[in-house]
C-alpha cells in the first residue's frame, strides 16, 4: 500500500505550504503508521544521566564553553531508581541520555546497564554521544539494546560549522566521512537497534539537504528516527546568530520560515520512507508548540513518546534548548495526562519493549 516517494516527490512535499495539499501528506503518513506499527504509542522513559559535555556544538546549551550550567551526574542508585519509576509509569524502555561525558566510564555504565536488565524487564537505550567502538561493544555486551545518535544534518559543510571536531580530529569532508554516520554503521554491526535523526531549521540548512537527510534515513535502514525543530539557545553561537539574523533582512533568509511545519513534513516523509521505524513525537516539537506539538507529531507519522523521567531536581539543568517541555512535570502526572491525551486522539500506550519489528508488514492487510 505504501508507495515510497522518490527524491523529486520528497522535495515537492518539503516545498509545499498549502494546508489543503499538506492534509493529503498527513493522512497518508497516518495511514502508513497505522498499517505498519499500529495505534499503540510506545513510551520510552528518558533519564538525563549527566549534563557534562566535552564538545562545543554551536547549537546546544550543554556545550563545554557554557560556564553558566551547573553540571551534574546521577549516581548508579539514582539511575536505577529512575528506571524503576519509568517502568511503573508504563514505559517498556529506559533511555539513558547525557552529554559527551568521559566521566561516564565503560565499567561503571556497564554495571548500571546490568543492574537495570537484571531488576526490570526494560529495554535499555543509550544516547551518550560519540563513544569509541570498544566502549559501545562493552555496553552492548552488558545488555544495552539500542543506541541513539542523531547525525543532525547530512550536509558536510553545515555539520562542520555547527559541530567542531574533537581536538586532533579532522572535520567532515564528505557524507561518507560523516563521523556520526560511521558510528551508526558500527552500532548496527555490534547488534544495536540503531536510531538517528536531525534538527530541522538550523540556520543555513537548505530544504534540499533535508531531502538528502530523509534519503539517508532510508539508506541506513534506521530502526528509530528522531526529528525536532531547532530551538535557539541564547548561550550558544547559533542562538546569537539567530538573533542577529532576525534583526537583519540580509541574513534573515538563512532562517527557515516555519521550522515547526517543516519538522512535521519531515516526520511524515520519514514514515513514508521507513514505514516500520519507531518515530517519536519529540520533546522539541512539544516545546515549540506546547499546546499540541506532541499530538500533531503523533497524527502525522510518529508512534513513540519519551516522557521525561529524570529526577525533578536535575531536570532544569539539562537545558539543551530553553523552555523545554516537561521541565516541571512530575513523572507520575506526566503519565496520567499522557494516557488521557493519547486516548483523545484514538491511540493508547503500548505494552512491552516496543522494538522495531521489520517483518510486521508481512502480516499487514
Ligand atoms: N534545538 C533543538 N534540538 C537540539 N538538540 C540539541 N540542541 C538543540 C537545539 N538548540 C538536539 C540534537 C541532539 C539531541 C539530543 O537534541 O539533535 O542530538
């Protein structure tokens, strides 16, 4: 039933701004979502285990150069406790996320993963930045099931500009040399379910490059695809650049007019090119449109939500961008309002770990 759009069609959709026309895209993405992954919305409990970061990404509030961040790292017990709470909330998966933090050592995290796996039935997803093959292999051995690493943009020049290489490393010269795409291939070889994604509306990002990103999702056969609008953070170089561009007509054209709408289009097209992938309605969507960003994501191709399960006292310190949705939500309340919100759009919380089932379409009508 699903005809995969080709490059020309993808570009045409990304340029389409007529709401009546777009309605056809939303309906098609929603139908493909329903047929391939059903009405269950899988809940992944997000635990932000450390906001330390050694990198200088131009978009992210946790960059090492941002001295105004009070840095924290959860203890093993705090992580275990947060994982238990995520399970009690109905999550089948816990996602351990952090900045790129060398203080998270291979043995320490290996023990945390083993403890979660032995005490709960949760799937464990890691989202810890660019780590070495050896570290990734040991965490896989310890029982980690999945890994998330967005490549952010497949445009090598843009990636270089926003993501300075670590000291001693060279930047990206071609897509094949994209360090994160190389790591995604390693993750797949190690047996991780592998997730990636992009930000939409990065200053200087072209619509053509987003079409290319969507082709890369398809080529990499990703199990999970996370897409969120770029949200400027004032304490970052890109936050400052956005302010300047807004006040200067000459620079204003480097800014995308409606990153929120472009993010929905990207979600919908990602569903069409990877019909059986797990695609979250991201926190960035819920932040840019507090009223119904999450619901719109779920109605335009997404099938996953990631409730924030970080202990409350740390939550506001994990400020990758400002005014993040869920900052003050207590995880229990978040869960209750979430299931009510899911029901209102004809969906329900999924059970089990919600892993990707690449053969599901064989049973689909
Ligand atoms: N706006 C939106 N998303 C952001 N991320 C980091 N900084 C921002 C920002 N300013 C996203 C990146 C990263 C993920 C964890 O958060 O895509 O991979």
